[in-house]
């Protein structure tokens, strides 16, 4: 299962020790603030592990990158002295944690798109990154006289909240920023920029790289089904006011049906968005995503060690923002089929097993509606339910009567 634990560039000889590895990636809920990845490695062997605080840690499983970060804590104890059995516990945190140590915005900002602003921030930070930010919405110029310097992580959080996006560190240690509606595309393995490492790192043929991004189907036989279906009024927003830079534009979008059903739930958002059209689009996007509380599955756990090679490799490609489909859900339940967006995952490796727990969210929150390219060409408009709303249409199955 674990094929590499590298400490500051030196691979650990896994044949001489016993180990347990736990990794957390992303966030557990779509409304939660993004968190750096983290790992804990417990190693039992005849000698302690040579490692220092801030050493680089790299973990691979089945040849796939699972974590890249830096050591934050080390503990050493012993199970016995004759023969000696040392137990080393190494805690590490992902590269997103380093973003907060760089100041940005001290000289203001140029008028530029969200994507260019993210480039400016992450270039200043100096860590590897992937930028999937909005390339259309324009942010207003902020002069040096009105500059408000802050740390880069806080500013990424501000951009994510005001423009509709999220961010995380991936298993390669890259910082990824993705606007809603673009999720999962930035780390798509079929994109040339995401084929990392050396040629001999790739053990598959070129033809096996995906051409189109499609949801990963998880075989139901290898899921530990303890579904926790939930609906909550807590995330409902049905009257949204968004303001442009320095209140230069203001728009309010409402959903009358949601207000009648759930009561008035207002939200006010101040942004640096320049144009009134983009301000309106942002308000409309929030209403689309949050006016109605949909059923959410929460999380599922997968017995990865029981999967076939093809299914296992697809599961190990998943990072925040990618889609998964689940069928044959235990009944009775709100749904028999579920399409969710990965918000994060946790996994535990022991010599006997590998359990991966995916945290999922409703795709509407991420504006992940079906693109035209995915609609069945044989489908006729007359076969689509008349009452179906487009923002409720996530997969081609939803278009069938």
C-alpha cells in the first residue's frame, strides 16, 4: 500500500519497520474554511527515525502522491528496551500553511481579473500553484494610498468568499485555487500541466490518460455504507445583496418560493468587483446555490485494499473539487443515486488495510450543473420534465422523465 515515505529527500526503508499512516486532505464540509492537509506517521522499529522539524515529508501509496508537507512535531518513545523497539510519531502539515507567512497588497492592486489577482498573490508567495480562478470577473484597482496589506492566506480567503471559490493544497504540495463552476478542472490529470514528475514516474500508457473529465463511479460493494443523510436550514440564503467596490454597485436577488417556505434569510456581501453585471452574477450564483436545502450524503468510507487496480487508481486520483457517483445506496433513503463533489478526504493505512473516507457536498453549491457536452444527443425536449429547473440538473439522468 504505502510505497514511499520520504523524510527530507531520504526514503525510509519500509521493510525494516512497522508503520501506520493517517492523512487528511481538504475540508469536511463545503461551508467550512479550507484547511491545510496534514499527516501523522507512526513508525515502530529497532531504532528511532532521523528527522528534524521543518523537514520535507512526501508520502506515496501504490505509486500515487498522497501528501507533501513539512514536519511540525516529533515524539519518540519505546515499547521495550530488550530488544529495543522505538516508536516515532511524526506530524506534518501541508504547504497551504506556509501561505499565511507572506504579506501581499502593500502597494495596492491593479485592475485585473480574479485569475490575474490570484496569480499576483501566489507568485508573491513563491510556492508551486495551480490557478483555476474566474478569468472573466474584473476586480477594481486599489491605489497605493488605499492599500490594506494582509497575509496572503487571509487575502485568498477574501477572494474566495467574495468571488465564489475555494482553495487547498494537493498531494504534490501545490496550492490550488478554484472558482465555483470550475471545480475539479484544475487538477484534471488529462491536462498537460498536471502531468508532473519524470517520464519514468508514469507507469501507464499515454492512451490511458482521460480526455474528458467524468465523475468517478465508486463500486458499491466496497463502500462501508453508513450514510448520514442531512438537510438543514442553516445554509439557506434567499435574499442576497452584493455590493461592488466601495459600494459603487449594489444588487439584491431574492427567491420568493424559498422565502415563503423557509422564511426570510438575508446575506450581504461587500466585494471589490468592478462591474454591475458581475455583481449581479455573483448574487444570482449565491441564490442558485443556497436558496433551497438539498439532501446531502456527507461522507462515505471505501475499502481501498479490496478494489481492483482500475477502480483503485481512479479513487486515488480524487482531490477536492472532483466528482463521484454512487449507486445502490441503502434504502429507505432520499435518493437511490448520488452525485457529489469531493470536499476532502481522510485515510488510514495499516499493513492490513487502507480505508479512505470521502467528504462530499451537493454539486449545486459549487455550481456544478451539467454542461451541454454531457447531454445525451438522442434526448428530445419533450421528454424532459416540464417542472425541472436547470440548477437542479446535475447529470443526464436528471433530464429523463
